[in-house]
C-alpha cells in the first residue's frame, strides 16, 4: 500500500473534517501518499483527485461541513458509475480508500471492493446516529448540542409568552437526535419513530402540564415519525401542531423546524476526538492490508469490524433513556 484516497459522502457532519485531518496526517507520517477526492463518489466518477499535504488539512479539525465537499451521487449505484470510479483510482495508483459517510456510502465502498478489489475502510459520518454497530457516529454529538442550544434560546421566548413549542429535528428514521436532545434540555415531550405517535396522549399531557402551571412546553419531534403508520409529506412539527390545536383549540403554540442548522457550526470536542481516533485507525487498517472494515466506538474504545457484519446489525432502542427522559418532566 503506497497511495490511499479519502472522500466524504452523503450528508455532511461535524467531525468529518477531523477524520480527514487524521487520515491525512497519519498516512503521511507512515510514508503514504494521500489523495483527496472532492464531492464524494461524484468526484471519483468525474476523475479528479488532489494530492493532500500536511498543509492542506491545517486548521480544519473543528470546522463543520467537510473541506472535501460531499454529494449524493446516483450514478455510483450503477456498474457504469462504479467502473468510472475504479478507473480514477487506477489512474492515480490509489489502492486503498477511506470513505467517510453513512450506510449508503458504505454500500458504495463495498461495491468497489467486491467488484474491483479496491481496499476500503468506512468511517461513520452522519448526524443521524443510525448505525447499529457503533455507539456514536461523527456529528451526532454536535447536532444534539445545536438542538440543545436552540431549545435553550426558544425557552426564553416561549416561557415569557406561556407558549408551547413543537420543535422538529433531523435524524431520518432514527430518533436519537430528538431523544438525547430531549434528555439534555428537559423537553416536556418527545415524539420519535421508535415509538407510536399518539396525538390524544400528547394533547392530554400538555393539557395536564398547563393545569399544573407548566406553561412553557417544548415538544421535540423527530422528522422520521409516522402518523397512523404512514410517513406523511411536509414538516412533522406542523402536523403535530395541527393535531394539538384540534384537541386544544385555545393552545398558544408555535412550530419551529431546526433543519440544516443541525449540520452547521464547530464540532464538539467529542466529535473532534472521535474523528481523529477513527481517521487514525482507518489508516492503520489500510497499512496492515485490511479491507472491508468499518470503524466504530463501543464503551469508549475505537475498533474496526467487518463491513457487512456491521451493516447487518439492527439498532436497538435505549428504553432506559426514553423512560428517564419522560420521568424527569412529570408534573
Ligand atoms: P449516507 O452515506 O449518509 O447513508 P446516502 O444513502 O445518500 O447517504 O448515500 C451516499 C452515497 O453513497 C449515494 O449518493 C451513492 O453515491 C452511494 N451509495 C448509496 N447506496 C449505494 C449502493 N447501494 N451502491 C453504490 N453506491 C451507493
Ligand atoms: O442523513 C443526514 C441528514 O441530515 C438527515 O438527518 C436528513 O434527513 C437529511 O440528511 C437531509 O438531507 P439533505 O441535506 O439532502 O437535505
């Protein structure tokens, strides 16, 4: 192994830059040449790679987004797209690739290794925390921190106006951002895809809080929640607000969609450390000739695991955190 590549793919997340930084610096310190591929698999398909130096990654560890750029690239799912990607890797003599992204990006990496013998290592970069094999993905901690800061600000205005606020957060089909933010900011209710949505129960809870004198109520809603088992189009917070008003017509309520704010801003210290440790281990794996591995963290220990086995795992739901979150805001 003499030359490796690194790319970031799918939704960007804080901590990706820290992983890029460590990948580059660790590879250089082992005498490897490193190429950065811009805009995820699109860059590979377009055929351009840039040789990275220690200077190229100076001062990026804390920054949100990804200096390599990212993209969602449908062509990578086709054999033609994959052949173009492989041609680029061959052109630059890259025999190992570090892919920083979510499970979709890992599928792309797997296609390159299974079909074309490229050595690939995946680093989990997504705010969603939706990968079962690892306790945390890069960006999750930072996204939760953004939500908690935003809710703290919302509390100021909601409390002096005696308002209820329905706040929608990201996470796709995974409720972790909503759940852990709810725990950390004391949201009065949390609606997540892992639990059935019950509009009557939610309205009852808010009515109870109001009668108990709790007049500012924060309801955190995950974008992945389903209504009557179906995923409705449009913002979930607006539908939840409508449901509440149908049941409590006098409710003083607003909805806020946090959206892409959650993917912006500096990475937390946790995500910086995690990105660095994961990038370092990814390079170690490639240097040892390993392939088809994903990097994860369990009980504070960073490890590598077979990619397919890791992706086959089903994420378990933390019932204890859910119950604790609810119990802390009983009135
Ligand atoms: P994430 O990596 O965050 O899960 P996506 O699911 O959007 O995000 O995947 C990112 C990119 O990975 C896709 O745009 C595509 O380029 C590539 N990809 C996803 N699934 C596959 C697949 N089955 N085969 C090849 N490439 C894939
Ligand atoms: O996967 C990360 C994520 O931020 C999800 O939480 C969200 O549903 C999606 O990406 C948004 O995608 P886009 O940036 O393409 O709007």
